[in-house]
C-alpha cells in the first residue's frame, strides 16, 4: 500500500498503528546499526506482510533510537572524548587526541550534511523514486561487493588510537552513500574503515562514533519536520513506541555486530546483502514484490 502524506512528508507509520510499528521498531533497530540496510528491510518486511510502507519519515526519526543505543553502548568512549576534548580546549592543548578526534568528527560530518540538504526534496518526498525496491536491491548488491573487497584487502591491523584525519575524511565521505536507500550508513562507514586497514571491531567502533553527529542531526531534523507538518498526538505516541522498541533492539544489534566481527569477519553480512539484493530484484521482476 502507498504511504500516507502529512504536510508533504511520507508518514505511513501513523496508519499502521501501535502493534505493527512495534514490530517494525524491532526490525528497524536491529538493521539500522548492522551493515545490512535498514531501509531495505523497512521496505521488504511491510511488503511481505501486506502492510503499507511506514515512510521515510519513520526511518529518519528512528535514527534517534540508533543514537541512544550507540551512546549507551559506547558510553565510556563518548564520555572520555567529550570531557577530554573540553579539558584539552581549556588548556589550549590542541594536539590532544580527544580534541583532535572531535574536530575530525565535525569535519567528517560536513559531506553528509551538505549532501543531505541538497537531496532532501527527493529523499523525504512521498513515493520517492529512491525508495523503490529496484534501487535498494542494486544498492545491496554493490555494497555486498564492496564489503567483500574490503575484507579481502584489509590488513586488519590498526586501532582507534592511531587513526588520522585522513581516515575520518574517507569514512565521512563514505557516509554520504547512506543517503541512498539500501546502502546503509553502518555498511558504508564500516566498509570504508576496513579499507583503511582497521581491525574489524575497531572499524565498527570508529564508524559508530564518527557517525554520532550525522545520526543525531538526521533524527532531530525529522522530528522538527514532523512538528512543522502538525503530526497529531496519536502519531507522536505511535512514533514514541517505535523509538523505545528500536532503541532496545539497536543496542542488541551493536553487541551482535561486534561479536560477529571479533569471532568471524564481515563476510556473513556481505553474503547476506548479496542474497537480499538478488531476492529484491527477482521479487520485483517476477511480480512477487511491489516496487
């Protein structure tokens, strides 16, 4: 079913109601921080269940669930970097690692902010052509190939302690790809970090920390857009339920991702993404799935 519109925004999640949004909150939370594309799953799961598309506004607002999960899981890192950078700034110790890391994060966030502003009319529009399953399927296949190549060519040697501004810029530019549905912010940044020869778990940690401003900006921006679109009280309560459920499942996703990367590799995700891409494209071509 087609998504609903509120003030020009895609707000199909409101019509789904509490129970269905809770289910999609679990899906969104688990897939948002795994390198497998939450957008792909938020399109295919409702399609398979015969539900309407929850809309891009739901996916964007769910970034706040990812934000809560990342901050809580990596609280010691976030706290150390935040207070360490403030202390360094007061001492004017601009060579301090924490201070430099914060500056790198801010610089690395600029590309996705600029691209997000430029692409906003297409990304959040009702029935956006970028949210078709064909686009998402192709993106899944491309990212599966890139993640596989990263696994093959990465030396898996470096840690967060010796990253540089070049690493931050490369990952920041890769993060722009997340604006294309099906690419996955986690997938694009993890892939870029692996290409920079970081250890697998450290690559995930780096990509999560580097993405905090972008995740926060996307989530709060969408809340503001929904406010301007005069989303009603029921819509806000449905969204709140989705956020709570997604936050819990996103925390589980981080734990799972790090365990898989530490014990195995990124190959399970690359293979899964390739299979998902094939299923999506085949489903559309054979009429099993609505594009």
